[in-house]
């Protein structure tokens, strides 16, 4: 109820009634509301209560549950969902009308990161988690809160040291394969723009967001449909989140690379420990949260009998524009109130041409080279919470299916080979300096090399290249169709102000570790789980965190009586 008091509307009468009348309460979710740019939150919540005919004595609390921006209207507006807490059994004609219309329903019941089932043998033992990204951290937390002994292994450095070790790369192009923009505390997401939204509807989303707010994230992430805390917000939050886990009993081992499994062959096979760069470590259970770029770790696991499958993944380019152009096209007169605009674009395929969608759009951001292997290049985007850069960037990606990979159909790593080949080609096409091979959008459409200065936020710069020839033909064909359609939605998008940078290859992983749907155990193992993006079961910070937490809660109670 505290969240409702903090962000909601309470009259003095309703506060008194809540204190003297401990009757059961229900939470209702009202959708179909639209908030103008001028309407305050308190006014909105009061309007929602009036719409349902809820008076002061019946209302126990109200809060914004979800808010987004609809830039299709002029001026833009804010579609909103509101949760209202009322006494159980409350009825009104207005409430019944909204129920019949489908705009009112019971609010989803949030989950909990504290196990609500008795601990099984694994929940009373020592669990090792490989990886300190969102999947790993939020797998470790529920286990520790339930009383398990937990150790988190991370091949890269703790955040402060990770910053320091990135300097030689950005200043002198000297890459550290263990600590970089992909490996280290917080995983690859640490150097993203901190998007915290997800397309899945899971009860664990609420408690995870509450943990992040408690560690310093803005309270608005609880309801913002496009929640984003920025790169610098993540960097302020991560040490507090680490301390939260330490206080719960978790041990962290940074600069400790996973090097293999110790196994009891079974069947089913059981992990008895792990080999690491710092020596062996015994465990009763193991959770793999390696992230989407731990290719060497995947190969070690495969050699030891962990099953892998090739899966579809996203591949394409990153496109960059002046932020002012995007904001003007999206918001028009609402730009001053709404700030730098973002976008989400989709082009459905037709015939032999595949679909394209934008990914990880970073308003007021910059492009970075997210690599962990020398002589390869992969782009990504990041932005601070203030969106202060004059540039907007986004991935434009195509789904690459396993039947489009070269190599044997029996090779689960053929998608990894595809990624690596494209990243090596991009590095060479950019001149071998981590500059990105680049082509203006209009030149890409026309099939010609761009001339003149190619302005970009990427610290290593851009090198003119024929991306239309460098990319696989099916990707070029799909991007050309998409750019033509996106021009109609955002004028200027596919003109000379749009710069394509290659390649965007790590927006999702190319492999999946098959697991049991209920227990999340890896097929053939009795105490091994694989979670998050690196296992092929999530995409993005929040979905990875939800997957890690959900798996850990299963592992905790596995085999209880």
C-alpha cells in the first residue's frame, strides 16, 4: 500500500477509514484513459476514481500502473492505465459499465522474490551462478533471500575497475577480452541505455522493479511503458544492487572465468562443482547466466555434454540521425514538453523479403563498439537519462533463421559462425581500426558509396563502405524495403541525414540451451539451469532478470516434500 500512498490520491476521510476499518481490499485496473500533456498525475487519478463512481470513503488508493506516449496524435498524448484500491464488494453503476466495456478488470497480482515454498535439497545447499548480468543477479537474490548459500562468478571486473580497463580500448584500441563493453559487472546491459521494459507480462516484473527503485532507479520505472534509466543511472545503481545481494548473503567473485564442469555422470548427470581461472569450486547446483556473447563458454559446455540448439536471431545495422530531426517529426509542437523523441518501427515482409524492425532505439544517445574479440566489430547504442547527445540511433534488424546459416544442420553453432564472419567483415570494411563501415541511407537505397564527411557519435568514427554489398543479400533487400516504408512515417528517415553503421549482430543470441518447461533444468541434468539471453530464453534487461528469478525460485524448492 505504501506505493499507493506515495504516488496516489488519498483524502483525509479515506485515510481514516483505512486505519479503522481493516476490511478486505481489491485492486482494479482501469484502461482506456488518456492524459493530456498539461494534466497532472493527481488530477488524472481523481478523474479515474470519478469515472468509476468511487467516492472518498470507498477509495483506499490509486496509482498509475502504465503510461506511454502516443505520437500519432497532434499534440501527442499519454495513454494511461490506473490501479485503484477499493473495499471488496464495492459496486457502482459506473464500475459495472466499465467492466462490461472491458476497460476494467482485476489488477494483476504481483509476485515475490522471496520463495513461498519450502526449500528443497538445492535450496538448502550451495548454488553457483555464472554471470553477473540481470539474469545472474536476479537468480542469486531469491536464492539468498530463501537462505541458500550463493556465489556469483563473473569473468570481468567489478564496475569501477571495468571503467578503468575500458580506457585503453577507447583511447588506443587495445581490447581486453575479459573486461570490455560485454563482460564485467552487470553484463552487456551495463553499457546500454538501461531500458527496463519488456513485452512479457509476468508477476515477477513488479518486485524486480521495486528492487531497482530501492537501489536508486527513478520511481517512474514502475509505470513508464518505455522505462529507461540511462547508462549513468545503471552505473549508479549497480554498486547498490551488489551491496543488496551481499547483505542478503551472496558472495561475488569477479575476474573469475568459468572453465568447466565437475560432473557426476548419473544418469541424470549432476554438477558437483566448477573449474574456474581461480581454482575449483564445489556446488550443489549451478545456474548458467553467461550472456549472449560468451562463445568460448558455450563451446566448453558443449564439449562436456550440455545440449545446444541453433535458433533464429536478429541481425542488421545501426542507423543514426540528428535527434532534432526525429523529435520534430515525431512530436511536432509537443516536443518541448516531451523531450527527445524515440520511435518503434516495423516493416512486415512481403514475398521473399523478410520483416525488419527497429531495436534498442536510443534518443539523445551514441553508438558504441560492443566487442569482446579482436578484429571484430559489432555496434550497439547507449544513452544517458538526460538524452543530451545531439544524435538518435537505433538498430534495424532482420530475423535470421537457422536455415539461412551456412554449415551442417547438425552444428548448433552455425549461427555463431555467421555472426563471427559478419563481424570480421565489418571490422575489415571499416579499415581495421574499429571505425564502423557506413553508408548514408539514400546511398544505400541507390547502391552507391557515400562521399564527404560521415558524421557519427561512434568514438572510432565511420568509414565509407558499400554496406549494401557487405551485408547478405536477403538483409540488404529487407532493409531497402523497410527504409522506403519508414520514410513515410518519419520524413527524412531514409535521406542523407540517416547514416547506416555496420553491423548490429548481438541484439539477440544465436543459440538455445534446451530445458524443462516447469523446472527450467537443462535437459539431461538434475541440478543445472541455463537462463537469460545467453541460454536463448530472454532478450533485454527485464526479460533476462525475470527469467533468472523465475528459474531460481524453481530450483530453490525442487525436490521438497
